[in-house]
C-alpha cells in the first residue's frame, strides 16, 4: 500500500528496496526483481551511493537464488563498489562477501569461495552479529569439506556450534551439529560423530524441525554403515 504514497525519491526507493529484500527473505526472487529495479533507479536519481551498492548486492542475491552465473559478476561489482565508498559499513561488506562466496560456490570455484568466507569472517564483529558470524563459519566449514580439508571443516564447524549454543539458536545449532558429525565421520572419528548426531536429534525433537529430519536420519544411516551396523542403518 505504501507504493502509491506521494513521497520524495529517496523514500520511494527505500520502500521498494525493503519490499524487494522481504521477497528475497521469502525466497521469492522473481517477485523481488521489479521493486529492486525501481528502487535502484530512485537511488541513482538522488545519487545515494550506499543504497546503490545495496541494490547491486540484492541483484546478486536474486541471481544466486535463481542459480544464474551472473550472481558472480554482480557480487564482484557490489564488492568493488562497496570498497569505493567512504566509511562503508563493515556489515555491508560482510554481507556482500557472504553472497559472493555463495556465487563462487555456485560455479564450483571452491578456493575462491573459501577466500571470500575467510575475508568475511576476519572482518566480522562477533559482538555485533554473532549469528551472522556463526553462519559464515558453518558455510566456510562446508566449503573446506568440498576441497577435502576435513580438519579445517571440523575447526570452523566447532566454532559455529559454540556460537549457536551461546545464542540458544536451536534450529541453527541442530543443523550445524549434524554437519559437524558428518565431518567427523569423514575423519573416522565415529564415537564423536555419534555424540553430535544424538545432540542434533534432541534439538530437532525440541524444535519440531521436521523438514531437516530426513537429512539427519540419512546422517545416522551413514554413521551406522561406517560402524558396520547394517541392520540399524
């Protein structure tokens, strides 16, 4: 309803930008495109450099959700534009690096994804946004697993688990406990893997997170096979 209101261009741009990012949070990238393009035009009209960067970053997120290779080009463009700003917010660069890392992942550039995750982790402030740092650590762990560096994956995942535990974010904690168990299985540390899977199972039960239960049961199946218990698997 706010789209029809008379307002200065900067306000019209912000309304459309918030609408677009809300669609992105809902995973509806196709609905985000039009308000995002309109928002960018309004910000360009008033020469709001920071919000133009925000729009380019959001365009990269749209492309990533739609599995388009242009996500990488847009992500790199957003990062360059962000770094050209005077006193750019650290949180903006961290968010761009996270999206850029995912874009590298999308096209199979694992080492570049790891570099982007590492840079984001390095500049992230855990006191300001521990949840974002936890998610970055978890993503970095998954990237290290892809290149076969399981000890690195275990280290980052363990840090993510500790953060989610502190935050009492049981949904994220349940998922990361499951991931950590998988990395431990890859290193042959089956007893430790079972402890983390059992903890993950308890958390899934507490949160009624049914959508991820299938993945968790498959992890248990993999563990049982590694232990030689085919009947339980």
